[in-house]
C-alpha cells in the first residue's frame, strides 16, 4: 500500500486520470462544435437540425457523453460531471438565444412583406353570411304579430300524445294518428308513445294549460310529417301558430287579424278568403287563402277554438271564446320571395341563399 495516497494500485490511478483527461477534452470540442453549428444556423430548420445533433434526447451527442461519463471511476466522475453540466448549460443557453435571434429576423421579414403590399391592387372580396330567408321570415312574422299584441312563445318538438292529439280532440281512432303519417320515436316498452310534433297547435294547449285568458300568442317552429318532398312539401317544415282567447271573439276578428298580417307581410293589397274545412279542434274550421299579385294561394288552416278544447284545459267556454290559425312558413316565404320550389330553402346552395 502506498503511504502517500492510501491506494493499493497506483498504476490504475494514472489510467483513470487519462480517461478523465480524454473526457474533458471531448466535452470541450463538443462545445466548440455546437457553438459553430448554432452560429451558422440562419433559419428555424437549420437550428432544429443542430438541436437534434447536440441536444437530441435519443441520439444527441451530449446524450452519448453521458455514457462516457458513467464509464469514469467514482473518483473522476465529480470533475467530469461538473464539466459536462457546464457544457450542457452553455449549449442550451446558446440555443435559446439563437431561437430568439431567428424569430426576430422573421418578424422583420414579415414587416418587410407588409410594407411591400400594393394598395392599388383590387382587394379580395370578404364573403359575409346573412340570416337564412326562413329565419328572416320567422322574425318578420313575429314582428308583425307583436304589433297586434301577440307574444312569441316556444314549445317542444318532441311531443306526447296528449298535446299533439288528445287535447286537440284528435281521438284514438283518428287517421291523423296513423304511424305512417307521423314520426313516432322508439321508447321503452310500457312508456307513453312520443313523436316529433306534426303541428304547432300543440303549443296552444301547452300555453292554455299554464295561463288564464286573455291570451294572444304566436308560436313559430319546426314540425315533422313523413310527406314526400316536392315543390310545396317537405318532411320537416315550419308553421306559425296564432291563438287569441278573449271574451266576445268572433270569426270577423280572425279574418281582420289575418288580413292585417297578410298585407303587412306581403305588402300592398291582399285579399283573404275563407273556405269551409274541418279540424277537430276548431268549430267552425276554415282553410285560409290569400290573393296577392293576382294569384290565390292556400296559406293554412284556422277556426274558432272548439269549446271542447277550452274545457279540456279548464277554461269556461261560456265565458271566453277564441280563434286559432296555423300557416305554413315555407309557403308564405315562397310566395313573398317568388320562390317556385320550397326545396330550394334546404339545398344550401349559396347562389340561391345570397339573393335574400
Ligand atoms: C294544420 O297543421 C293545423 N294545425 C292548422 C290549424 C291551426 C287549423 C289552428 C286550425 C287552427 P294543415 O295540416 O292544413 O293544418 O297544415 C297547415 C299548413 O302547413 C298548410 O296549409 C301548409 O301551408 C303547411 N304544410 C302542411 N304540410 C306541409 C309540408 N309537408 N311541407 C310544407 N308545408 C306544409
């Protein structure tokens, strides 16, 4: 054993020092190479390439140095580790500085491009969307009816049998309840059938169940029927439902409200005609036609609310009476805008839609 060092193998000590010396010199040259590569990087992709070469987590050159580091003896490792950490910190800091340098240069280039814009060239047209013609129609109807004191209300599109049929005096055997004429929903066995509402008259019932007369409401929304799509039919369409319940209401009030609505909506002179019809929930019932620009068009159904319906929601038919009407929104919009086929409203063809 050597008296000075306490080591049993002095020759091994000399070999370890050599290993450390070679590690330190390799760390130095790695640092120099990284500095050169980073300084030479003139854009983001060159810098990224250099980053992968030196700092890459899997096969970067610094990563390879960690293997050499772990090959040093326990005595040499602190000195080697210190040098390694310093080299890593230096290279990482150089990368951050280079990244900022390149980003700043790009911003400068960007400004140079902006400066180069020729303001005398024609600009690119900005395409701004607008409200769909059916939504425009719905808002217009609501606005016109509000002038007569009709409040806009909503109702659910998934309905139960009571609101879609029974409360409207459409009995269990009525053909309007046929599964082929409605979109019934799949429900758990033993629960009440539900359907997509086939008319907005459901909202009359929902409002009357909650409120007492006098009432003036209008409800616009989607309804669903398995009708084949053609120029005047669509399986999903919109209706506007109007309901007025006040003492002393007559068919004359119904006609004047519809006349006011038609001439405000279509503009100019409009004639309104009633044709006898039948709806289970109105008595008498009529089909409403409107003449505008020399053409008659069927707009919807209407009538005086049947006393049986008033009773079903707890109103006294001797004390109040009222009228209701239901018009097809697509049909009145088509008439207003001169559209020959209501399917055009749903084709989403911008060339058609941008005209409104
Ligand atoms: C009804 O739906 C009644 N609820 C209207 C009513 C309300 C009567 C209040 C009395 C009192 P009808 O099934 O006729 O009625 O439909 C009314 C209007 O909806 C039609 O005149 C038509 O304009 C429109 N319409 C009906 N089916 C379609 C369809 N498949 N596509 C587009 N519009 C339709």
